[in-house]
C-alpha cells in the first residue's frame, strides 16, 4: 500500500520558493535572451566562414574548368547568382508557408535601400570576377587586396551611416589587418609558391589597373553590408523579407549588365557569337556529366551551394551582430584558412584536379601566425561590442531614473 507523501519542512519550502524566484529572474532579466543572441551569432559566424571558405576554394577550380571547356567567368557568376537568388526566394517562401507565417511577403523596407543592396552586389560580382583571373591580378596580390574590405567598410560606414568605431574596436580591426598581412607574407615574397611573372599582364598599365579593379570590388561589398546594417539592425527588422526582395531585384539587374562581357579589354568575348557560344557551353556543362565537360557540373553546384549559404548567413550575421564591420572582419578569416587548405592539397594543372598532399612550410607557419592574431582580435572585438552595449543600457537606465 502506498504511503502518503510527508509534508515539506519550512526550510524546504523556502528553498523551492527561492529557486523559483531565481529562475524567474533569470528568464526576465534578459540574460537568457542575450545568451540566445550570442549562440545565434556564433552559429551564423561559423556558417559564414565555412560557406565562404568552400566558395573560395571551389571558384578557381570552377573558373579553370569553365575556361577549359570554352566558357568564361561571366557565365559562372551569372548562372551562380541567378540560381542562388531563386533558391533563396524559395527558402524564404517555404519558411513563410511552413514555419513562420508572420514573415511579410510584401516589401517591408525602403525600395531605395533594396535597390542599392542589389546593385552593390552586382557591381561586386562584376569587378571581382573579371579582375580575378591570374593573368590579370596575380593570386598573391588578391589575398593582400582583400584586406581593403575592412578599411572600406569602416570609412563608408562613417560617411553614410555616421557611425564610427570606439578605440578598442579600432585597435581590434588594426590587429586583424596585421594578422592578414602576416598570413599573406609567403604570397608577397613568393615563398613556396608557383607564381611567376609570366602569369601577370605584360603591360605595366594593366598590372596597375587590374589590381585596382580587384580592390575596388570591395567597395560595393562594403556597401552591401552597410545597406544590410541600415535595415537589419533596426527594431522589428525583417531579414528574410529583405533577402527575398534584394534577390528579386538582383536578377534583372545582373541580366541587364551582360554587356560588360563585351567591353574591350575588360570582358572576355568579342561579339554576340562568342557570347552565345560561351553561354551555351557554360550552361551545358553546368548540367551535364559528359566527358568533354570535365568536372564542371560537380564544381558548379558545390560553388552554388556555398554561394547561396554564404549570402544567407551574411545577411543574418549582419542582423545578429553589431553590423557591417563584424561581417567584414569575419570574412577576413577566410583568406588564411584557404591558404592552409592549399598546404594540405595540391592542384594538378594537367588534369585540373586536387590531391591530398599535406606540406608544412612557410605558408603554413605564416597562416597559423596570422590566424593567431586574427581570431583573438575578432573575440576581443565582440567583447568590446558587448561592453559598449552594457554601457549604453546603464546610461539609458540612469536617464530614465532621472526623468
């Protein structure tokens, strides 16, 4: 026979009440919400790095494959951007239909900002993709010029949003740039690399203009992050709605810029016949496993998946962090990680393939040293952001108490 439960003592009842009060205070004090926000930011940060690293490794392989089969880089970025936009639109509609019906499908932000975001994305694609072939901008310069994303973002953020950075965050940005420079030392001095002057343009003017074009491609990249910050860091912002409409606007804009492939000295075709042949060949090999297409179909869809994932996580990272600068410094980590990848694998130009071939050399050491500065710099940057937010909350509470 079961026995009746003995009544709790007064001390036990007091302990339970105290526990309930502590739990209630924890859930209502904002600490749980902040912990969730930090977890969300960490997830989007890792996802952003992983997707961009995959894209950074895959793009040169895909470009070489498309060039070998008779296509060009404009077809690569056009096909990738269009498919990525369509996938992102379907993702947002799926989330709206099956998970969160509160996501608005009508435009929830200024159409001018959406247009600016889409146009900046298109300019970033065009400038970087046309300047990226090794014959135009040597690979060792590309890793160095990618550093310009951080100062461009800081400067444009100050100009357009009237937002500066605190001394602490400014020092962190400087440390991250130094880490980037250290990780690029092997490429700068040609240590354990295959680079030769034959890969660069023969004209002195071209050797100056193409790296400038590559660097200028990070100006629209900074503007993309700034437009995201302006919209997505406001109260009750709709990130998925912004992604939906920016991708919808981006499709006709990118289509309208097909003529850039015809610009003498800039594009890669001479006439409509060449453009049609390149376009048809590129699309055919993006969906065919025929032997004359090499590995184009596999590399194309890996790059599309990485590109789509990177775009999605970029917008959500800007929303969940303090804005554009954090997204820029997180992407900066991709360069040294890509260098480490190529110390583990070797690219075989004869059959356009990569093979496992780990080597520990100067590139490995400098990349690890650079990451040793960059990762603490990013962590400290996030720490200063948290401290500044706490300071603002205290100042706001003091102001409310004085009213």
